[in-house]
């Protein structure tokens, strides 16, 4: 519907928002403190603010994430799009002319649709007094533009001061909203008094739990936990924590080369093929079509879990399209690695690469082929002959192998099904689905430091191709990163530290962090956190929140460094180099922060962390531009801080898409 007049704020304020919404969003804005505008970048939080103040955990259920609030606000701040002044040759910035009223009207509607009262008021202020806030029949003029006293360019007055000015006006708005909310609730209650409550149906609609604005929602979609560095980041711990609330947990890529360790009440569980969510006795665990499976290792893992008191075999589903890894694949892997000599890749020798090679060569064998053992036997003999021709000296006990697979065929068939159909049916029924990534983005065959990579795509794309779901069903994408960085095997590692030197920082990270590979037992290489690498990983995967693990390992170090930029031949790089030669010539620009000595293993809230630990987390969050929701502060299962849904961009994004 078109309007002939410019709407005032009082015309478009939401009538169903509880009065607490304004205060919650206000606390978000206050915690961000100050805008600092740069010529070629979005406004960011001044680093100095971290030394004096940390965000208040008042808004875990806020419907709009702080970053989205800033993005919307900065769209209408005149200083957010500075232009060069034609009268100043030195490039002095000046404000352009105020934007048209209709532009602010659009932002008003967008803000009010999200139920964000404080944001709507903020937009009114941003228009430089062009709009008037009307509540209870009156009008009040908003603040005007002033110069940033700290030289950040022409920008609006300090945000904290502006919000204090708006605080009094919000009180009247809240009164109006509170009355409307009460009336709406009363009306709703009376109209439904004579009818029974409708039960949630097992349809797409049942996935929406639409409480009042300001309450959390059970949102639709598939959540994904991915590794954002070179693997071994601690993905399994988050999956184990989250999986207690999920109905389905799945693996979608890689094979037994992956390794996840979870500590439960002092007992270690090590998983290679099974999803870490198997510890949730109510969850169904899927090994998708994108995984390559070494059945002897898989069954040994199941049997070992049963000996620990967890019988999960009836909850495991194997995709009939998943390819098999045979013993001779592992032998070929070792032969190929040995032939490379000093140029070896550093593989786990688990046969993953050769199995994917068989898949791509179209002579691989799939789990579903065991349904007809005569067909399986024919395919196996052909594949074995092909491998022996291709690798002189390779010997395969064909009859012995066939006897083994004949003995386990019935057991495997009982777990085999069309997981593509099953997964999508579970989604349509409103079930919660969690994907556990294996390896990490920097080991991706396409995006990683090729050729020092794995043979699959352990990035977000593997969820679609390795499970058989559409992109629109993806919801939260959670990137897991250590508070420092590690790598197993060969390949570039820009921020690497010397691990073997006694008393060195590298030794501290390796020993305190217990940095030995879960799968191979090899000592992991260690280094400082690499922000350019993390930004690259974020760009590819679109993380909605970060899971920062092993922050406790940094305890005791007097100073901490963050690799914040790459320089090559005197020039700052804006992307991750694809050339190994360029990678070897990189110079890393570091930023130094003070460390802490306090024990953080008992911290369960962000405010429980030492001030310097908070500063480190917030600085990483600022550099990445993605909220850090989870913080690992110890080795045990529950040694983790969850800052809440307010630190997850998917909570806000999916709500908008659903409305």
C-alpha cells in the first residue's frame, strides 16, 4: 500500500513487543559504546574500549544481533559513506547531503518489523532531526550531528551519549507498548478461551516456536559445526554439547583420518568415523554418502564403544551410497607417500585419498553393493586386479578379504539405508539435525593449502553433497577455532612457532594443550592465531558464530600475539595466497596483547574470565567480524562458556527469513 505522507515513528512502532525489548536492545548498543568510522571500512568498536568495559550478558534472547543493529544504523549515518571534499586537496572527509526522507522511512519500517524499538529511535536520531518521535500524542526532536572529538572523521555524537539522550524518550515508548501488549494478550486469551489449544503438527510449521518478541525460538534448519583452521580444533566437544538437544547427528565427508576426543567425567572417548553425537542416547547418527568408510575400523569403533557401556549400533545409519575403503587402499596410500620422499604430503595413511580416487575413477565400491554379495564379489575382484596392475609389488589376499566381508555383510546391511531420503524426511518432520564436520577448511581439496590437503571438501559445501540436502535448509554455521593455531603434517604454516626449544612458547602450547594427533599420535605443529587465514575460512563458509576453544592453554603466558595481516614484498595482502611460493615468502604482522595467569577452567560466564582474557576474546571477535558464542576454558566436557543466542547471527537471520 502506498502512503501519501511520511510516517512518523509513532505510526510504525510495533504493538506486540514487550516493554523489555527496548531495554534489551539498548543494552546491546550501550555495550558497543562507540562508533569509529574509517574511509574504506564499516564502523568498528574502538580497541581501547575493551580495556575498560566488556559486554553485559543481558541479551541472550535479543531478536536482533548487535552486528545487524550496527549494520542497519551505519546505513543511515551520514559519516558511514564519506566522500572527498572538492575544496581540500589533502583528502579531508566531509558529510554528504542528508539522505532522502523515503530512505529513512524504509529503514524505519525494517527496524520496526524486527521489533527493535531502540533501533527505530536510533534511526530517527540518525536522520539529523528530520523525524520526530511521537508517543502519547506528543513529539520530541531527536539529536543532531556533531563532530567526533577523537578525530574519527565527521560522524554522529558518541553513541553512548546519544543513547543516554534517548533513554528518557524510550520510557514513554515503553509505556505505550506495554499497554498495547497487555491488550493484545488479553484479547488473544479471551478469544481462545472456549477452544482447545492446537497441537504442533509434524510439518514444516512445527519447526517454528513463535514466542513473543524477545523470547528464543526453535528455528528450522540444519546446524553445522566446521573446522576453520587445519583440523584438530575441538569440534567434537561442541558437537557433543549441542547434540544433547538434536534428534539427528551426521558425518558428511572424510573418513577414519578424522579424530575427535571427548572427555566425559574423566574418561576419554576417541572417535574417527562415528559422529561425536553418538554419546547422546536419543540421537540417530548418520554416516552420509560423502564419507568413505573402512568397515573394519568402523566396526572396531562400535565394539569399543559397546565395551564402554554405550550400545549405539541400533542408532547408526550408513548411507548406501557411501564408498568403501579397503585394506589395499591403505597400503597404496603408504606406498604413494613413501615414493614422494622429502616432498611427502604427510597423510594419515588411512587410505582416504586412494578410496576417493577409486570413487572418481568410477571403479569404487559402495556400501549398498553388499546387498547383493555376488555383485559385490565381482566388483571387488575387478578393483583388486586394477590396483595390483597399477601398483607393481602390491599383493592382495582376495579370497581372505572376500571371506571377511561375507562374514560382516548381514551386520552392515542392518545399518544400511537411503540416508538422503531419511534426512530430508526428518527435516520435514521438524527434527533438529546437526552436522559434524571432519578435518577443516584449510585442508579442503579446493580451498586449502594444496597439495598439502585432504582428499575431500571439509567446508560448508560438503554438507550439501555429502548428505543430500538443499542449501536453503542450512541454518547455523559454527566455525571452530583454537585460541592459537595447530597443524599436523606438512605444508605452509605462517604463524608457526618452534616447539622443541625448552621453555619456549611453542613448547608451552604443545605440552599444555596436549597437542598430539588423535588419529596418528604425531606431535602437532603450533603457532599463534592467524586472522587472515580465519577471515578466509569465514568468507568461504559464512560462519554465523565462532566456537573458540582451548583459551585456557594461553593461561600463564605474559604476552599473546595475534597474526593480524600478511605482507608480501612490502604489500599487504587482502586474500589467502594460492601459491606455495608466495606462502613461503609471507611476512606476518602481529599484534601483541597482555596475557593472564588466573585459572579459567571454572569460568561459566564471560564475566568470570580475567580482564585480559576478555580483551583477547573481544579483539579476536572484532578482527573476524563474527560473534564468538562459545569459549572453551578447560579439557572437560562442560568446561565451556556459552554466551547465548544473542551471539549467533543465525538466530536473527532465520527469523527475518521466516517472517
